[in-house]
């Protein structure tokens, strides 16, 4: 009988939540270049502020439905009626400021796409397309997240502080922050 190989993961993974394990193993830290998914992660990271990523991850499918598949064109046209509808949606985080920021950020995202040809080109341009390797237990911000946060704020985005952007950079694989003993490093 074959023994199942033990897999080492980052210590923050809740092994009791299969969704979280799957996210760690197949998404977190994997370089992402699809603009729609980059936008989704940016919006979700903003909603995470003050909460846990696990909370957001558990509601991600509800967010996708409520936010029209994270289509920035559609979200940029949300009006007060749609925002009120979102505030009443128990499947998502019902925070007026975060919902308003998602709408505002979608417009800024579209402007960045137009200026750079894609958001991917913009965000990966900060590292010349290269992945930065550092263990996730080192810090919660970096000079890179400071720089990107400052630029996004200048472009009119909200809920894009350096800590949120650092988490975002890890989530989309610009920073590979797996712990040194993690098999996914």
C-alpha cells in the first residue's frame, strides 16, 4: 500500500477549509495576467480590509454574481439603485464605502487599461514582468507596495493602501510569498 505524501503548505492555510487549501495550492502566488481576474482580485482585496481573506474567499462566488462577473465596464456604470441592491445582498460584505470604492476603482482601472493597453502591462511593469520572491512572514508592506499604492491613489482609487496592495501583489503572483518550507514556493 502506498503512503500518501505529506504536503507542506504555508502556516496560514486553514486546513479545515477545502476552498482555502485549493486557493493556496492553485491560485495564491501564481503569476496572473488576465485583466478581468486582476480586477477581481483588486476589488476583493479592497473588500478584505479589516477582515480575513478566508471570509472573502468563502463569499467569492457571491461577489462574482453580485458584481456582474467583475466586469469593470458594467461596474463603472453602477448607479445608486444598484449600490443599494448590493448593500442589501447578504452574500457579500455590505459596506457602503467599499461598494462605492469598487465602482470608483472600476473607472480608474479602465483608464489605466486605456493608457497602458492592459492593466496587466501596468501592474507587472513595476517589476519589469519579473516575480519578486520573499517569504510572507517578513512584512505586510514593502517599497513596491508603497509605490503602487501611491500611484493607484493618485489615479483615484480607494481601498488601495500599501497593506492591501501588498496582499494583492502576493495573491496575483507578482510577489511569491510562500514560506520557505512550503512545497508551493
